[in-house]
């Protein structure tokens, strides 16, 4: 049956369009967009009155934990969580157990996603075997198996020669290298941002320089190799400034930030001391860093917003701060935090905001039929309310390690449509 979305405000970032339009979907594709579409034949109708209709959100940084840590999340539960958050496509990070470092594991993830997932899952392959940073994976083989990028996320590639080679090979196969920038010698044993809060709480700090040193190194290597580099979960003012300069100098560099890094600061730990749901890597930084991120979003130094959805069980997180794992879940709170803080509070235009969640990820990672509401494109569409308030309570994710439980937010997801099928309905 055809699906008709009526009376919604269509926001299409690639055309700078924000207008009330009807959208007709047939056979998984968008077939018509017009001011008014009336059909005689049998059609399912969604009335999107007073709602925003935008391209399906794309998350380029998700941990689905499968294979290996199914007690934290699975492809089935993770994609349901993503759909509830308005995402129609997620990139799954390769730090699974075993890691996604060979063709067989890529195929396993893709088969599971096809059979058990409710949205599109695109795997990211490892840069090095077992993510050890010692020997490159078969990058061409990974590309042929279906990966959209390569990364050793969770670990940096410490050896500069290996990182150089990775960038060179990735260029040959038209892949982006996603870099987790951390000098682990500097950050070793640190659990929160190094500064006055770490001193007050008696916790070991991670200096901002641990991120910035590696950002500079990777910019230099990307410039040397003329390859495409994407820096993920940028968290410091200095890193943003280096990326801004690199872009100005013609380096092929893009980056993303997460909502927890532009909504929270290290000061939250003084309100909720030793709350392990405030422990993430990179750590929460200072207000100055948050201000720099918001400026970077406004002036387009920052290209994308990602969740860095990192599920952990209650038992894992329920340990003393030093021993608890880094990371929080995020798929279901990304859009509401963006709407509440970036759109309503910081007055970032809706088109610009949604560009960083839809059009830009599709463009950077070469997803030719996604990220747009246009005739002939995949019918991946998110419908949400800009102003309706709700309280963050329950999650579709298997895990609940979120610092935002109990928060009142705007930006409620009403429908998520993936490949023409309604996969989430409020």
C-alpha cells in the first residue's frame, strides 16, 4: 500500500526548504512531493499537522555491542532504540568481541541486521587487526564486504606510520577514516576532565591535550596523504580550532560532536558526585569547551551530530567511579536534546541543525539514496514535534545508563519511517 504524509512542515536541508507539503511514498521510495496530494486508490495516511517532516536521521557513531556483548545491547534492541529516536540509519562501531576486522564478521553483522534490525545498519570496519594498532586489516576486503568507513574507535592508532598507511589505503578504496583522537599515554588512568573538578573530587584527570595532540597529528597525516579524515566525538575548544584551521587550509577533514558534550559540563559531577552515568570518553569538559562546540555548530566547523550510544549493564555501571566503564546510551535523546538546547535555547536554525543529522552524514559517507526528501530517494523519514514536552523515562535500548533520565525535553518523535515502512509510532 502507498503511504501519504499530509500537512507536515517538510524540512529539506539540501534545498534549504522549509514548507508545508505532502509526501507520497510507494514501494520504499519517495515518489511525489507537492502542496496537496489527493489519491483515489487505497492509501495509508499519516496526518503530520503541526509536525516537522525531515529526512530520516543518520547516526554515524553507534555501539550495538553485537557480536560479543549481547547482555548490553543487540542489533534487534539497538535498532528499536534508534527508531524510537528518529534514526533510520546507524553506523555500528567495530569494537565488538570479536572486532569487525574481517569479511566474515562484517557479513554476520549485515545478516543479523537484515533479519533482526528494524532500520538500516551500516558496519564500520577496524583499521587494525583486533584493534591492536599493530597491523592493518584487509581494507579492500572490508570495503567489498560492505563497510562504510574504517575506525579503531575506543582506541587510537598510536603508531603514526600505521595511521599514514591506513589513510593511504582508505583513499584507494574511497573510504573515510574515522579517528578516535586520544594520546593514551597522557590520558592513562584518567576518568574525568583534568582540572578543578577532578582535584575537588580526588579523581584522576584526562587533560584536554590528550585529545588535541592526536587531532593535530591526524590533520598532518591527512594533509600528507590527501585522504578523507573524520574526527569523532570532538570535545575541546582547541581541537575545534585546529579542525577549523585545517579546513581553511584545504585538508579533507570533517568531524562530529555528541549532545552530552554540548549539554553537560564537568560541573555536573559536583551536583552528582561519582555518578558513573557522567563517565564517558572523551570526558565532560568545561563551559568554555561547550561554548566552542556551540559556536562550531553555528559556523559549520562541526559537520555532524552523533550519539556515541554506548550501552552498559546496570551491574557494570554500578561500580566505583574508577572501575566503571566509560559511556552512556544516547540514541533516544539525541534529537530532543538538539531541539531543546540547540534550536530553542541557542537559536540554531532548524535547517542547519537537521543538516548535521541527515544531509551531511549522507554526503560525507557517500550514501547516495539517503539523507534527503526528494523524488527517487529512499523513503527514510522522521516526523517529530518541535514543542511538545515529555519526560525522559523509559528506553527501548537494553541498557539504561543515561544521565538524562527525568529531564523534561522538547522534540518528541511521532513517527519513524524506514524504507517506506513505519518502524516507530508514538
